[in-house]
C-alpha cells in the first residue's frame, strides 16, 4: 500500500534507504508495485572505472555504462575537478541572449569533430529535448523557406527517440505511445532494418526504399524530416544494411526532406567514432546527442545543425523561437570539455575499434546455447537476441518472455554481478554497452556471467 506520510531522512542505513525509496522515489519506467509489495530496489553507491558497487558492498560490472552514458568510465576525478573549478569561476548564466566561455569553447570543439558542415551547436538538457528541438527546427526550417506544409516526420518502428510529446511522436514503440494519445501530430513510421527474419531474397535496400514509399504516400510536400539512429537501440542494436544510409540520403535530397541522425546513444565513441554517422559514412542535416557528451557527469544534450539549416535563422530579425533556461550550463560544458580531453588523451574511439572484434567474438562464442539466436551490433554496443527455436527463429510469447526476462534473467544477471539490459520492447534481447575503457578482462567477466545464466535459461525453457 502506498503511504501518504512524509518522512525525513534522518539516517541512511540500507534499510532506511530502501524504506525511503519505497515512500518517496518515483523511479522512471519502473514497475513500482514490486517495490510497494516489499521488493528491494538496487541502490548503487559508488563507481570506479567499469565497476559499480551497491549499498551491500557487492561489485557489479557496469555492462551498460549506466544507460549508455558513462563512456569514459566511472570515477574520473578530473571531470569533477573541472566542474568544481567552473563553479568557482562562473556558476551559471543562461545562453538566452548571453554567452559564456565554456559554451563557446565546447560548441567550437563539437563542430570540429562533426562531419561536413554540421557547425551550429544548439545545447539542450537531455536527449528528448535534443530530438524535440530537431523536430521543431525541421518544421521551422521548411516554414521559413516557404514550404510551411512540410510538418511530418518519418521514424522507424520500435525505435526510441524520447518521451516528451514531440519526441514520443517519433518513438515507434506502441506501448509507450498508446497511453498518452493523442500525441503531437506528424509522426509516421516505416520498418526498421532488422533483417534477422527477412526472406533471403529480399533486396538489401528494401528498408531504405520503404522510406521513399512512405514519403510519396504522405505527399513529399508534407514531410519535413526523417529521423533515424545510426544503429537502432530498441529492438536490440539493429545495424543498417550496407548502403542503407547512402540510399536514405539520396531519398531525402530528392524530396527536400531533412535527415536527422539521432545519436543520443551512438555518438561519443559508442560505435568507435565521435559520431555514429561517421561509422556508416553518411552526412546528416542535423545530429541529436546527449548522454556521453559529458559521460553523464552532468546532464547535457545538443542538436547540431548544418550551415544550410541554420542559415535562414541567421538573417535580419529571424530567430529560432525555442530554448530552455539551463541549456549549455557552464558546469555541464566544463564537464564535457574535460570528458573530451579524456577521449583524446586515451584515444577511446581507437580503443573501441581495436577491441570490437574481440568483444564481438566473446559474445558470438555463446551461439552454442539453444536460446542464443542472433548476435548483432557495432562497436561497444552489442545485443544478443534470444529465441525459443533457433531453426525457425520463433520468438517467445508474452508470457514466456515475462517469465524468462523479468522472472529470471534480469535478477540473476544482476545477482551475479553484471549490469546489462534485458529488453523486450521488440523481440527479447540482452544488450551490452560497457564503458569504452573495457578490455579483455571485462569481456571475460561478461562471458563468465552470461554463459551459465543463459544455459540455465535454456534448460528452464525446456522444462
Ligand atoms: C536514440 C535516443 N533518442 C532520444 C533519447 C532520449 O534521451 P533522454 O532520456 O536523455 O531524454 C534516447 C534515450 O535513451 C535515445 O536512446
């Protein structure tokens, strides 16, 4: 039963924290009922490198970089020091009408890392806000260039682009959308690039061509943007086909539609490059990013626009009528600068590219386990799709999935010291995205936990 009394945290022993969490902490995307019924929430108290420690002293390998965020690893005191120094120099000033050195320096540094003419950095506080900003900019760009009818955006099924009502209209996960309808209008969806169950004779660029079909169906004069992740997260690290993004670029150009690369996860080394589009060799009109820009030492996101998209807002009395108070916060900008120093000094992108084959081979060594159906991904962003029958590629039904994923795998992996993501927003997958400093030792540790747990899960399924 939920309680209505308000308690004061006078002590923070393990049990007190559990109790206070139960009473007051409304966790995101979390079934609170389990907690209300007396269940325990994992409380993480410390982090260092690739590891996190819980309040009971147990060490866990952070195989998810705290939700794809802490790319340079936990416990980097130099990032904290840079943040503290920034507070001493200038705690806060907004970038509405004013500027401050760290925001200028960071925008310049980001622009120097992006491909092509993606030179205009519009800071936000989160990924959802970056996506929201990009969708608004795309509409606004067309309006101010005389094509005000262009207001729809095309996204892919099962893709996650955030939770604010605009970003949610791009998110392609029915269970996340249906409860909040009507959504902001304009979001339409096409198939993603998950080819695991495609017929063998399907044209490899079928999914790219679906985008053009949809643009034509909607009417090219009504479509403002296509929003795609370089490697789609939800559904389990779904890579593009060879040539997919080149075809999409051609389609967008043909119909005067902006290409938004949603890199909230796929930037900052996750795929072995600063930006995911660099991995697949395409040039977007807008990039959205967040999470590992600061390695999450402080919240920050950004929308990065090309010179062409920015231009109509740079003349006369024009302005992009959008923004938020905290965006470009000096302390977050200082964290991002220090984080990028680490990236450069330790060549984290180079490390990911060098170690990707070893990480991938470790996961592929699990193929002998009956429920391991597909291993896919890129860089330090890999997924294992679990199947009921490897030959037919049959997936689990809802009940089996619930029993296997929530009833066994999630808890057991954590109990054995591995934090990863067990997800069934699409077909059931286990996702792994360790900090970019992970190496052979961590890959071996991941395997040492995954193998017995997946073998046991396979057995349970047969019984
Ligand atoms: C591709 C993508 N876009 C947008 C978002 C939303 O970001 P945030 O949770 O920071 O609002 C996410 C979050 O995971 C994401 O993966």
